C-alpha cells in the first residue's frame, strides 16, 4: 500500500514532538508499505521556528530514513492565539488542495489525524478528490476538548462549527481509529458506524529503548515529568506538591525535573521563581533520539492532569509508555478508565488536582527499597511489551487499512455495475 498520513505536528525522531506517526510509518514501511507524512514545517513542540523551508518556499518533500515527508508552510504562532487557529486552517487548506503532493505517486489510502479537526477535514477532502478511502484517527475528542479544557460554552459558534465537522468526518470515513479505549461509544453516537471504529492506542518502538536497568546511584531522589506543559497537564499541582515536600523534608526533599514545552511553561517558571520552589527544575524539550537518555536519570516518573469528565473516554499518553518502557515507578495523578499504570501495577494512583496526595505518593515511592521500585518498574515494562509494542500496533493498522481498501473496491465495483445497467 501507498499511505499518506496527515498530521500537522508529525516530526522525525531528530525533533521533539509526538512519536506516534513516525513510529507507525517506520513500522509499516518495514512491512513492505510506503508511507508519507504530511506535516507543517513549523516546529510546534520545540524552538518554534520553521525547521525545513527556505524563504519563499511553500512546501518541500523529503525523507527521514525510509519515511517520506511533505512539509507545508503555515503561519508561525506562539501560545493558543487566533494566529494558531489560522495556522491550522491554512494547513488544512494546503492539504485539501494537494499542495506538495501532486508530484507523488497516487496513494491507496489517506489517514487524517485529529490533533485538530481542520487537518482531518483537509485529508478527507483530498481523499475524496483522489477517490481513495479516508481513515479518520481520533486522538482528542473535538469539540468536547474545547469545552472542557478551553472553557468554551456548548453554544459557542466555534464549538457548534466543530461539532458539524466532527459528525461529517465520522460519517464519511471508511474507518475510524480511536486512541481512547472508551471512545467508541462517543464516536458511534456522533455519526460513525460502530463496526467501523477500531481501538489502536499509542505505543513505543522498543528497539529504540535501552535495556531496562535500575535507576543510577546518585545523591537525592529525582522525580521527572516529560511532556507538554499545557492546560490539560495541570503542572501547577506538581509545584504545589514540591512546595509541600520542601517544607516537610527540607534538604531531604526530592528534585522535580520538568522536561518539555507548552503554553503554560513560562507561567510555571515564573511561579517557581517567585515562590522560591527550589526543588523544581525546568528543561527544554529534547528530540526523540535523546529522550530515553534524559529519562534514564530519574528514580520515578510523574503524570499530572485536570479532574475533568473528558477523560472518561480513556487516555493514551505517549509519556506513559516511555516511562513504563524504562522500568521506573510512575505516580499518576489521573482519573480515567483503563489507566495503564493501574492496569500494570506499575506505580501509585492519586486523585487529579490533589497536591497533598501527590506529595504523599512521592514520599511512599521514596520509602520503598530499590528492589521494590525495580519490581514495580518491571511490571510496567512487561505491560508495554505485551500491549503497546509499535510493531504489533502497525500490524493492526495494516489490517484495518486493508479492510478499508477492500470495502472501497467493492463499493466502486457496485457503482460501476449500477452505471452499466441499461
């Protein structure tokens, strides 16, 4: 198969950003397929610059190892501003018109992923024009995310417009992939045929992960968070927990290291400085090729989130599987069904937005023996190997895409037979 996969924020492993689509593309290529990622040239997760195009270029094609890329120019932005929305719209417009792809071989199928719905809509329009199946991938439930995280009312014009796009995409997809284990009911209730919805979570390329080993010996205790610093991550709770532990343990307090970028990072750094929270250190986002060396310095990992109904559909955070693959305990401040940390017995679960509970959980993990922490971490590693190896996830994706192609061919055949009748 020749597969085009549209995700504005897709990046090669030499850059910081979500690894899902490059990993899937690489694994599908190893199975004999061709995959091209259609993405923006603007580095969303790192330096916030155009990382590919020269002045005056609208697009460029290229490869990273065996994976093809089409990079499209979009307006640069900072934070969640209207310029970012305009960047999303421009990206979708370029995709819809086939900018940068006209010299490529015609695809057999096009996948549109929904970090935002505009990109997926552009992918659907392109697939319709090329008369190939369209597969929708639901990473975040929109516009529900805008209501519960962004504070918009259900009647807001933007929410209502996105709801129309959501239903359109669900009803016009040859198949729908949900990253959320309990997202199928929502997707089916909003226009998709239930039998066309498939659960394929995030995963990890274990060939890139060092062999699991206990945390290195060093002074003190390090708790690390690696990921986006956004509203959904609610890292203010981490600062609150750090402040409590500094007051209670003094020089024996653990170090908290926060790695990544996001719209809340500047606010968090200002707060830590103004309140004198000395145990918290902020680090820049790192490329995928360097992330495991960074994570390996930690004694334990951390997840923080808001207490919102949105997570009733489940979660599939990339950071979960990075953490678990390195065999370290995870303190998860998340309330969601099918939490992999709970399922694996790979850490401690605390209520979201509860700094006291998070601080107590950190103290509990610190009080464990190194062997207890190691065994807890190994349970997480075994769980990832069984359920989230990207090689297996790519096989499941391959089967789904094959079904979409067969269904599309059968539908086209029926159409030709109808048109041939006298």
